[in-house]
């Protein structure tokens, strides 16, 4: 599974270090830290993090100013505001500018995990759909080649059967050529099947506790009427 990156923009170095080392890393996130809004804006533009955790009160640029600058720079990563007790009204106002969620300091790992899950839900669903569509197109392409080789093999076998029934000894060379082509097609079919088998065994990324897989075997059983 792709390791999601969280950008923490907070001038409190001790808090940010604790947040990263004792919460984000144990939750299997990659973490970046910026000590002020200007640095955070540059990192966000350059690194394109999956989520931005943004402190409300900072020198140089406030959280709201950073948020405005992020949107102007077309950084669309979901933002979670971090605010002190009693600043809920300011955080609620920030929702109008596109903040996804807010956490009141101090918060625990469980609260953080839930907020990140909410913020990442849409992104994860989009990634899930992208992976599923990529696999679907791969299987369709491989099936197309497999079907072409099968048509060649089926046609050659039909001709071979016709020739054998007529028992024309003078056509032996032609029969050998048909057999050669059939073996080549059969070998290609085996290779395509091997690729399909590898694709069918690939486990998709896990999102929200569900494992997405390509169940080609079930589709084959249905096709064969088993």
C-alpha cells in the first residue's frame, strides 16, 4: 500500500516532533514538518502531501493565511486545522475556506486517526477506483491477445483436421507448417495465461479495512458453468 504523507505545519517544534514520532509514524504515515507557514507552503507545492495538518496560530503567516495561499497555489490536499481550546469558532469559520476537519490540542492518537481517515476517505476511494480500472484494462488487453491467439490456433486445428480426413500424403509439408503455427500460438497462450494468473494473485491496496482483489477465478468458473 502507498504510504501516505502528512505535512505538519506548526511552529511548536516539540509538539510537532511528538506528533510525528509518537502518532503519525506508528500509524504508518510518512511525515514532513515545516516550522512556519512560508516553509510549509513551499513544501506543500513541491511535495504534494496527502494531508496537511495546519496550526491555527503561527508567526509570519496565520493558519488561515496559509490556507488561502495553498488554494491559490492549487494545492488541494485536505487540510486539518489544529487549534487550542476555545478557538472552535475560528476553526468553524475555516470550514468555509475548505478545511476538512479540526483537532483541539491536545488530542490523542485515536482522535487523530479518525480525523485522518475522514480527510483521506475521498482520496483513498479515488485511488481504489484508479487501481481497479488499471487492472481491468490490463485484463481486457491480455484477454484480447489471448482471444486472437486462440482464433489462430482454432483455425489451424480445423485445417489440420480437414487435411487428415482427406489423407493427402502429398500435403505433409503443409501439415507440418500448420502444426508449427499451432504450437507457436499455444505457447503464446500459455504465456498470456501466466500473466493473467499473476494479475489475479495481486492483492489490491487496503482501504477502510476492505481488501480489493481481482477475482478472475470466479469469473472463469462462471464462464465454464462450474
